[in-house]
């Protein structure tokens, strides 16, 4: 859910949790909650951050695409009919007895998890020495979407000149001719011809997902070794939850 939520009614009982941004919701954030048959989970607007996630034990029963149940809106692939949900949609839950969805005996600890503390800056690697990306604050433009987050601030000159089109990864920071950086997001294109001046580290991808229009963002340069260490620490925290 992005910025605004919805109302979800359960025909059968379910174990759910809300994670991500702080939304005005009917159940606590970062805490497993049991919903009775006929019960509802209501999510209002975001009080901070941009995206909130309703997690259901057993998952949503949709045909996987390339091993994933996520939705790619630009191409209409994956998820539920390859689109965003609409009022009246009926989703089928996956089996909680599937070993991939939890303990086979059905016992799941109901507990509250402390959300990770946010870092004051988005950490990046590979900054071009001639580009002052980390020396100032940037504002997220309203002209941003799941393909890319456009930033507004001082005009930067990359000095890269003409470039051939090449592959681009998630989190790449591109610098188009107007000198305003673009962070490639989850539905980014596969190739691009703009200069790549930096790349957001994998451990901070979640922070990109919580940026909203007019948010201020700063960047911090880290080494490849530090980026890998931060990713290992994050993965250890995630695995400790299960």
C-alpha cells in the first residue's frame, strides 16, 4: 500500500502482520495479529514513510512468475492479474501447512518485532569524484514512480560525455543532461545511456521504498566492503525473526 491503504475482510481466520511505514491502521504495526473469520483489517493514510505491507501467513495464492508472486505493473506481469488491487477483488490465501510458509504444526509465535532504526542518509558506492552527490540535500520530485525517483537540487555535471546504452541495476543513480539525478527503482528499465554516478547499497533499498514526494534525502559514500557488511547484518536480522 502506497500512501493510502484499504479495508481487507477475511472470510476465514488468518494470522497477519503490518510492516513498513506507520499507517493509521486497526492493528498494531510490526506485531503478529490473529484475525477471526469475518474480521477486517483497516489501513488509513501513512503518518510517516510511504509504503506499508500487509503480510498474511500462507501468502497469496497466485501463479508465480519467474519464481515470484510480486507484481510488475509496467508489463502487467505477476501478482493478481498483473495489476493493482481494486475494490471487490477476492484473493485466495496460500496454505499455511506449506513448509515455506511456517512451521508444519501450525504454531507461530505471536510477538512484537522492533523495527530497524533508520539511517539518516541513503548510502551509496561508486560516486564519481567529479560529482558532488553527497555534499548536499536533495528533494524527491512529485514526478517519481516505481521506475525511478527523480531528485531536485543543484545542477550536476557528470563530465561523462556521450555514452553507449548499457545495463543498469536497481538503485543506480543516473545523471541525465538536465543535471538532476534519478534513482532507478523496482520497475526500472534494463538498459540506459545516462551516466551512472553512484549506486544505492542493497541494505538501503528498503529506505528508497519509504521516500515520498517532497522528502529531503542525503547520500553517504561507503566502501564496497562496508556495503557487504551492512547487507550481511540485515540478512542476519531477518533470519533471526524466523
